[in-house]
């Protein structure tokens, strides 16, 4: 099997390709792709945004979650050609919105990651929840992240971390840095 990197950048002669333009984290990217290439693989192997993980490639785990035209989607459920003309935000892009900083601090404070494989998908789902449902209850947080699997934490610490960010934002506060000198 050829590597996905080769699928994106070194398409063999005779293989039909399509040109797609996607705005990723505010930057317009134009690439030639095989029509069968998944959006998740274009983002990760083609565009080198490796914060987006590939866990199951069957739309179950949520590790590949990105924001697609403002909505969280599992990028393994979409072909790259279907994303032509769209706006995509990956976990790398979250740094610009400021949402990542609070969530990162809170995830650290609650030890809400162990292996870290699910973290980028969780952070994107959580960032969207904070924006769309700032008054979400603990149960609603659980429901919101139900499409993202975590194999290590048992979810409690992740829910605690997200709820703390919601509480802090409701009070107009920031999450305190975990490191004393930060
Ligand atoms: Fe897309 Fe698991 S890799 S849902």
C-alpha cells in the first residue's frame, strides 16, 4: 500500500485527481488529491496538521474531529473533494480564538488526558460547546462529547475540566495557570 503522503503529493501517472481549495485555520490551501482521499488524511498527511488524529477511520472514535464551516465533524467521514470551498479549523487553529488556552489549562489541572490521543478531538468538541452552549449542564457536557472516545480517563476528569471552563466563563474569569510561574 502506498503511503498517504504519496497519495497527496506524488500521485502516480494516470491516476485522476481533483483540485480542491480549502481555508484551513485562516489560510487558503490548494491541493490536487485523489478523489478517494479522506479529509482526515489530507489534513494530517497532506497539510501536516498532525494535531488531527486518525483512530478508527470509521466515524466512531472522534479523534479526527475538526470544525467544518463552524460545526464539529469527524473528518474521516468526508472525502477531501467534498470539502472544496469550505472553511476548516483544526486544533492548531484554536490557539487563535483563545478558547484553547483555558481548555488546555483546565485539562492540565484536572489531568484530563493520559495518552492524549483523544485530546485534540475533545478540545475541538469542547470549544464548540463553550461557544454554542455556554450554560450547559454537566449532563449536557457528557452528551456533547459522547461522539469522542477516551480510552484512558473514564471521562470524569474531561467533564470536570470542561465544566470548570464553563463556570469560569460564566463568572467572567480565566482558568488559573497550573504552573505557579506561568
Ligand atoms: Fe474519524 Fe475515528 S478516525 S472517528
